[in-house]
C-alpha cells in the first residue's frame, strides 16, 4: 500500500466492509463481494488449514472478513502478487482489527503463501 487513497486499497476496504456486514444480515452487496461470499466454504477450509487452532466460528468477524478477502485474492483471483495481498491484509487488520489482528492475519497468510 503506497497511500491510503490508492484505488486498490479503497476497493479492498469497501469489499471488507461488505463482507463484514454480510456476516450479520442479508444485505445488498456488490458483485465482487458476492463472488467472495459465494466461495466462503472453500475460503473457510483454507483458513482452517492454516489456522487449525482457531475454529472459524471463534475467529473475530472482522479478522475473518479480512482473511476471506485475502485468501480469495491469493487462491482464486490471483491478479495481485502475494506480497501485495498480504501487506494489504495486514494494513486492513491494523485499521479495522484489534491489537492482535495484524499478527494473526500475517501468520495465517504467511502459512498459506508458504503452503501453496
């Protein structure tokens, strides 16, 4: 992330917010968010593989949304380099998550990148 105004970062923020909201209520979401959400079973399986000590239902909802977005970009929509995706996910975790979120996101995605 070069600046907070980078269009790719802004897009990820918007998608993150939509994914987070969708966990709580059926809402109108963009086509991009629908693609990610429709793959949540596959994404959750990948998340479970890299963070087996954290059951999906116990992961903080914002962290889960960040992970789903990043895992989607790393495994399905592979347009961006893995390093960019991981760095963006960590930045989103710093902005939206709790104190432990950046380290958790970094560790899980680091395992995924090394595994694939």
